[in-house]
C-alpha cells in the first residue's frame, strides 16, 4: 500500500513536471504511417523517406551551427512569433524521426491518378494541409531517377552563388509536403522584383526573398524548410544567402 501511494505520487509529480506544449509540434502517441495503394512503390519510398530524414537531421544541426544560413532562410526571430528558432529546430527533429516516431498520422498514397492535386502534370507530390494524406503523383517516378540524395555528389557542387535549385533531392520534396501535413505550412506568394509577377515561393531565390520580406512568412513557408535543409546537407558555405547574388543573375 505504501509503495502504491508512493508510485501514484511519483506519477503525479512526473506528469506535473511535463510542461504542457500547446504547439502543433506535440506528438500524438497513437500516430501511425499508413500506406494506401502502394505495392512495388513502397520499398522505394521507404528509401526516399530515409533520405528525407537525413536531410532533416542535418537541418536540425545547422539551425545552431550556421546562423547566417539559418537567418537567410528564416530571418531574425520575430518578437512574439509562434514559430521560434527553437520551434524550427524541433520541427526538423520531428521530421528526422518520421518513421520511428511520427508525431501525427500520415497516409502515403500511391496510384493517385484520380486525385485532383496530382492533375497538374508537373506535380510530383502533393499533400492535404493538416493531413493526413501525402500523394505520390505519377511524375514522382520520373523525377526520382535523377533526384536521389545519395547520387548527388558533393564534388559536383556549384561555385559560390550557385543556385541550390539544381540539387533538389526527392526526399526534400517529401519534406516539403510533410511540413504541410504536420506544421500546416503554406506556399506563400511573392512579387518577383525583376518582373513584377506574383510567384509561388519555391526555390532558392524566392525563399531568400521571402525571408528578407517577412521572417514570419518564411517560417510558415514549406519551401523555406526544404531549401534550408538542402543547403545544410551539402556544404553550406557554397550557397548564396543573398537573393540578389545568385549565379544566373545577369549581373554576375
Ligand atoms: C498565393 O496565390 C494563389 C493564387 O492567387 C492563392 O490561391 C493562394 O491562396 C496564395 N497563397 C497564400 C499563402 O496566400
Ligand atoms: Zn506546397
């Protein structure tokens, strides 16, 4: 009796010591990964998810170790933001543990011909904001051939100011979608300063431009997570942190 009271007291103490985390970043204990309509695809996707996790692991490290790169993609932590620097690190850590400890259930769906999100021919992968679905579109399998992280050789990295956009691993595309599912990220828009056109914030330059315009929006934007992870994975010193200085710019 004495022991069970002590245990109960201990358990109460232990749960009281856990600081309630109101953020979305909290893990659901019953979260699972479900596969739907995937057969031969599953083994390949498992490998791609390993690459996604490797990218996320590097990004989580680089939040602290390469502050200049981090600020370039996420800006200076805004006062009273709900997405602090530490939140971003936690998000990457959560992605790096996707398979072993999913923080929220995800359904990975193959053979998505009839899914509207996969109708635009260029869509490689898509997701429902807030989940649970990640759709593997048909063009995924074409894109994947030249987009395996393990086949991207660091020695082939471009010189300074080279755009990261030539090095988009398929695992980073999965990461982009997973951030829509888990962290309710957006695909923000930005006005292209050169053309005046409104564009989605995808890719190296637009991610840097968005971070310069609004740190809060950058922290909400799916591709900023993707691009910072790619830059982190490869030798970060090669990558431009200045949207006005990327190779391919006419003035360079
Ligand atoms: C970006 O623009 C598109 C097209 O106008 C719009 O549908 C979408 O909601 C915009 N995204 C955000 C995050 O505002
Ligand atoms: Zn998106």
